[in-house]
């Protein structure tokens, strides 16, 4: 039997690509978006196995209603994809608290609330798969997106703990860590702090301009990413972390090397911090 998928943030990017790919391949797909009109074309093209769900992940009532509607229609939720998210550009010192808190509400707390609402359904089924869209920026940090990195590190940490809690219950967890893909993340889905401090021009400023500059020309293909995500979910042993994109793999390996250098260089200091062993 084809799985029932619930995907948040389907108006653009990974969510739209994934929903479209699944619909083409006859999966049952709840296509969630803050604005139903943004996904109406998907529903009209695949009316037999898709339906639209109005969902703002910062609104608890929307979350509760979405889960009720999906289970009411199909009786189950096999895969939850927490894809809804936004970006924000600014050096740490430049960043505005209101915007940062809004980003955390969407990227982390919204994801956490969705997960908590779906878990009882999956526990009753004794099966399920939660796919959390994080970022290579949740494994390795970059200037100009420090607070965005923080939201994705939070997603990674939560997801790893969740995987250990739910494995005995038949519920799997995968953290998707993409590098640059041709989505709206670096375009309209990311605000920029109006505060500019000249001392950060060559670090945060330069990286912000670089990311904004290649928006629309990133090497990552959302359609191929959708295929990769489905492949991981359908595999007998899905990965906890799925890197997507050459830059993601390179970046993760750089981070591993940096960690090893610090761990090895400071090994004596590290082990010397314990009480002496008898």
C-alpha cells in the first residue's frame, strides 16, 4: 500500500517538488500551505490522491486541525515532512530579536509542534517516518546566517533525540541536510536585517551578498532532492542524516576534520578535566 504523506510548506521549494513527485507516483499526499491558492494547481492536477490543507505552523489550531483532517480522510499518517521554514540574513550583532524569534517559531517550534501532534497517530500505528528538513547549516555554521544556523542546529538536536526515543516504537526519523538548491530560500523566503555594521562587511556582509547573488542559480535541483527523500523513506534502513548536494557533503567533511583537529589537539586537556582515576 502506498504511504500517506503530510508535507508542510508546499507553496514553493522542497515541499512543492516533493508533493508533486509523490502525487505523480500515486501516493496519498496532504499538501499543506498557509495559502491554499498556492497549491491549488497540484490538487487540480492530481485530485484523486491529493488534497490541500490550510496550515500555518505557528498556529496550534491549524496544526491540530491538519492532523485531524488527514487522519479523518485516510485513517493514518505514514510520513510527516516538516518542510516549512524561512531564512534571515544578518551578522549576529546586526540581527533583530523580533525577526529571529519569528524564524525560531517557524523553523523550530512549528516543527516541534507538528511532530508532537503527529506522534500519537504514529504510535497507534506502530509505524511512521518523520522527515525534518534541516540544512548543511545545521551541521556547519556560516557568517550572516548565525541565527538561521541556530534554528537548524536545534532541529538536528531534537531529531536525533527523537530518533532514539521512537526507534523501539517503529517510528523512524530522518534529518535532511541540503546545501544550495534552487528554491526561494535565498530569495523571498529570507529577510535581511536593515542594520549594517561596517566591521562585518568582509565576513557576514560578503557571504550574504554571495548567497543572495546566486539565488536561482544554485546547483541543487529540488526535483532530484524529492526523489532522494522518497528513496530514503522507502529504504529498509533509512539514514538518520541525509545530505543533499555536493556542497553539503564537502561542508560536512570539512566540519568532521575541524572537530577531529580540535579533539585530538586538546585530548590531554579534555581528559585531564575529570577527577583522577584510581
